[in-house]
């Protein structure tokens, strides 16, 4: 059982897919401080990433299997356990997809950080649960790159994989947009 005193970060489907698309999610989860989890509905939504690259099979799909990460203790899968969590889940689900809704509900009742890039979820959390801390894919990857002291070529490869395999890049208004773009242009 994980130490409950260590900060829990709940990955929603988009962040889980983005991290999986790096090809190094196991390294990320092992290296970054804290506990990481996904709501059980997120596991049902995070089904595949693209193969990526420049070949003919770039758009082929590779299945996302979080089982090995769970088995190694790097990622937990959490379910709604209380009536309060269930009520919050239903409330959030009126406006969000099930994975984001369950993630927000669990974070609200368990004091967790939400990792999401979903703009609707971000707006809803800011309005209804501003006490919940939020992290983006870019924040997670920058924190890992800084702490692991990734070489510029390694970081460029990681971010390129996320762009190609998950079709994600932070938007122009993301505070780390410039960092991301600069890292992609690094030699």
C-alpha cells in the first residue's frame, strides 16, 4: 500500500495518453516524486496511441496497457468508494466525460492533484473546486525533464513522440508553450 502522506496525482485520460505516448512512462512514474493514479473510468477511455514516426504505419494504433505499470506499483487505479465521491462524480459527469468526471470527484474528496489538459475540466474545476491543484502534461514533462536532467536530444524525442503518438502539444496560451516549442527546436 502506498504512503498516503505522499501527494497523489490523478491522471485523466488525456494526460495518461500523453505520458504513455512518450514511450517512457515507466521512467517518468518511477522518477517523479509522489503517487500517480488513474480513475477506473480513465482506464476504459485511454485505449490507444498512434505508432508515430514518418512511416506508412504512423497512424496505426498501439494499445495502451496500464497493467504492467499497476503491477509494478508505479500507477494505481482508483474507484469511487463513498457516497460523497459518487455524488460528486454524478455532478461532474453532468458536464464532463466519465473519466474526467471521476478524476475530479476523486481529487475533490481525496485531496489529490488533477493532471489534465482538458479545457472544459479546467474551467469547471476553477469554478466549482478552486482548491484542487491542477497540473498539465507540459508541467509534468518539464518537471521530469528538469529533475532527470534530460539531454536536449532526449527531451526533443520525448516531446516529438507526444506530438506524433498522442497528437498533443500545449496551446498558445499555455505558460509552457514557449518552453515546449524551444525544446522541439533544440539541436
